[in-house]
C-alpha cells in the first residue's frame, strides 16, 4: 500500500490568524485530547482575503465539515472533533463549517523519528523534516487510513485508498505528496 502526506494551503496558517487556541503541546502526537469546556475560538486577521481552506494546520487544527464528512464516509474512525468558532473579518461568525480536530495515532518508520517526537520542543524546529533518518515505509500497517507521521514532525499521512475517496478540498487548497517522494531526501 502507498501513502501520501496530506497538506492544505496555506502551508503555515498562523499568519492568517489574530488568535487561535493553543495548548502546551500541539495536537500532532496522535494522543487523545480532553473535551474543552467551550467552543474553541479562532479569529482571522482583519485583511484576510483568502478562501476558506479545507484544513488549517494550527497547533489545534481546523477541518472543514465537508472534508470531515468525506473522511468519515471513507471509513476513518480515529478523528476526534470539537466545536470551533471562527470569526471572519467580512463574514462575521462562521458557524457550522469547521471543527477543531485531532487525529488519533502516530506512525514512526524509524527509531530516530520516534526519538525526536518523544523529546519534541516546538520552537526547536524550523521545518517538518528530520534529517539523517532512514525511513522504512514497510512498517506502516496496510490497513491504516490516516495517522500522524513522526518522520515528518507529526504531519498527516493518508493511504492511497483514502486519498481516492477524498474529492472535497482538492480544488481549493488540499494537496497530497507521495510519501516516498516527500521523504526522498531521508532515504
């Protein structure tokens, strides 16, 4: 089975938000999260002119409902969702279009990647690439649909089977990188 890294534009969305929730530890580790007491609040910058993207990869990421529905219909069952409230400078409050989300499960295909994620300190890294690792993609279970990927600092990986079911979002910012190509510098 082949896998891809799933990304969404903008690649680093923090610059588009005046405010977004954060935790001591970002939700890139595939760990169960506790239910927040209230909806998580996000505020886009005043001059935001971009489209509403399918995913915003923030410390507590956002997913658009139509993409989430597609993932669930394809059989994904390892996503936690939480109410989110987004304030848009022109549209006002965006309700019912997005949820904060957490993918449960992380895969490491090298001991080096697993070690880095165990000792992760957010501000130490300027990139999601971990240099010098020897990834063994055969370690990824064939039945896996979606997970966090330790070899790329917790990025999202999806199986080709799942990727074929994702029709929402590809026209407005959702992109896929073949896992072998995306990590080619590491192998």
